[in-house]
């Protein structure tokens, strides 16, 4: 809610001076960075090369 106060932890200050904060790290909910699911390799279009042509 606007005006509420709570503690945060400074995670990073980037070269432009922006500050990244984390509320979860202070509350103990932070479990580390999430791993992104691996994507399957894309197939080439060679399967579709001559379909539909006569």
C-alpha cells in the first residue's frame, strides 16, 4: 500500500546509478536465482522444403 514502510536489501547499483532492491532477501524468502528451463533445439525447415508443390 502506498506509504507503507518495510526493509529492503540493496542488491546492485548499476553504472547508471539505478538501485536494485530485494524485499524477499530481508524476509528470508529468497532461495537464489531461478534456473531457466532448457529449450529444445529448433528444427530446420528442410522437412517442409517441397511440400505442396507439384
